[in-house]
C-alpha cells in the first residue's frame, strides 16, 4: 500500500515533459441518442372555516402540461444537436369572507407559456483542425394575469342601512422572445478527455483491490474511456442506466488478460463507485466523475454573435366605488388606466476568441480562454472583453486544489445617448479552494474568494470571504459477534 502511495506522489511531482500525455490520443466515439418526454400535472385545494358570525372560504387549482425533446449525434469530426420544448401553466384561485359588517371577494387567474428551440452543428471538414461551429436558439415567454376584487361594508347611518362597495380589476400581459445565433470559425480543437482520467482511476482502484493480474491493455483503456463518454447520454434516457453500463463494462474487462481468472466481488464494485473526495454519494451506478474537467486542446477563431430581443408589457386597471343608503344610490365613481411598454434590441458582435486547455500529467489541469468582441455598429465606441483562467490538481481519494480568476469588461460610448456616453462596466472574480481527505479520519476544506464589480464611474461593489472546515472522527466502531468482524476507528 505504501509503495503505491509513493508511486502516486511521484507521478504528481514528475515533470510533464517526462511523461507521455495519456490524453493526447483520446477521440470521441460516434454515438446517437434522442429523447422525447411529455408531462401533465395538476392540483386543487379547498379551505373553509367559521368562527362565531364570521365565515371564510378559499379555493385554488393549478394545471400544467409540457413536452420537451432532443436529438443528438456526436463523434470526433462532427456534432449535431436539435432540441425543443414547450410548457404551459395555468392557475385559478378565489377567496371569500363574510361577517356582520360585510365581506370580501377575490378572484385571480394566471396563465404562463414558454417555448424554446435550438440547433447546433460543429464540423471539422478536413484532416487539418479547421472547424466551424454554428449555433442558434430562440425562446419565448408569455404571461397573463387577471385579478378581481370586491370589498363590501355594511352598517347603519342613523336608522338607515348603508352599503359601501369597492371594486378593483387588474390585468397584465407580458410577451418576451429572444433569438441568439453564433458562428465561430477557427483553427484548433478542444476535446473533453475527462473519461481518460476516470478510466485511469478505475484501473488504480481495481489494482488496489488485487483484482488485476497486471496493467490493463491500451485497447481496454481506450474502450473504457469511450464507454464513459456515454454516461450522460444513458443517464438522460434510461431510468436505471447503471444496469446497461455495468453489462458493457464487465464485457470489456472480460476480454483483457489482466482479468483472466478474476471476478468483481461486491466490495470491489462498491470501491470503484466511491467518489474521489468525501463521503459516499449517489452515482446512479456510474463510475465517479473527476471534479476537474480534463479538457485538452486549443482553439483560435473569429467569432460572430447576433441577438434579437423583443419585449411587450401591457397593464390595465379599473376601480369603482358605490355608496347606497336604503337601496338608493347616493354616490358613485370609477376610474380606468392602462399602460403599454415595448422594447426591441438588436446586437451583432464580432471579434477573436481563443482558448487553451492542457492536462499536465494525470493530476494537473490548466485552462485559459478569452474573447474580445466589438459591435458592428460603430465598433470604435464599443468593446466587450471576457477572459478566464484556472488551474487545478486532483489526487483521487486524498486531495483536491483549484485556483481560478475571471473578468468581464464592457465599454460603451454612444454619442447619441448621453446617459451611456463613456460607460465602463467591469467585474473580476478570483478564488482558491483546497480540500484534503483521509477516509474515516479527517476532512479539511479551505477556501477564499473575492469579487469586485463596477457598473459605472460612481459604482463599486466588493465582496470577499474565507471559509474553513474541519471534520475529525476521533473514534468509532461497529461490533456484531458471530455476524461480522469488528470494525474500529482509533485516534
């Protein structure tokens, strides 16, 4: 055990140049998947109460329906994704109360609808890493709300009965839709090679359990990594994806000489399902996923982003009042008001996009990306800069460290609109987190984060914080004579 730990530590400290890159040859396996779901739900409630001469009743009902689906075809040279969804939600509520001096009545209705369609296509046409990534999405959100209320007050004016009635009616409509399109064209390729790390950690855990007679073959490692690519696909389609996953996993292992004469017992299966850090978590039958994404590659592109936003809001309000004495109307008035707001915004941005991702051996990961975008309308008076960088290291079952920094800056100088002339908004975030874990003994978590932002020349907000956590299990034990071997945790 100690020799294996020393080997893992040596792996962390070995210079990257001295190690073959295990992520370099990873390729996304070709696969296709689709799903179409529909949902229908509803509920209703009723409440009634009375006390002395007072009574109240209320009712509420809600119904919702929706559908969503997608179709995905993915491989190393190309990826196509189509998705759509539509939902509607309606509710109705009423409340009534009565007493010796009058009563109140309130009725409300609301309806909300939303829809979304999107399409994305990425393709590398030639052997050279020249890629085209097209994306477009559109969505709409609509809402309607109706409110009716009446307040009735009764009493005596001298010996004559009177009634005051107050009424109100509110209605509002909200319509919003948005269209976004992107088109980066560039040189380079970025792949998510996280399955390579997860396959390596899986092999290490099998070896620690004494299940393997030797190292797995390179072909088996590649097949395991390809199988792990399908985790999200199977989890999205199947209710119990672990059953299918483990059937394929055991079939792959059975063909490797390192597993000849070996079996996966229950304790080994539980071991390989354990997360890399902390207590046991639900995995739905899949192997754990590295908390640090292992992206590999670089991409330099010219990017074009276009968006259209349209917004409409309407409101109307009516109020009324009546005063009657002995069933004779003495006073009455009413008022009505309505408003309508509409806004539309079109924006096209263009500029360079760059990103770099590189696993430094099996433990370290470095990521960086940046965008510089200019508006097509008067590009000399607008700028948007987005950049981020992160570094992380993971030693499975022991420690995890991450460091990140990102910033956004937007400069707008529109001489036609004085209120935004020379506006300069920016945001910066950075932080670090370190956790160290020793099973059944101690877990230490340290974190620090700072965020600063400004939305104008006279605006500044800063928020920072430090967190520390220590969980130490001093002692523990489980004993059941004649049933299990004693399990003890000592300081």
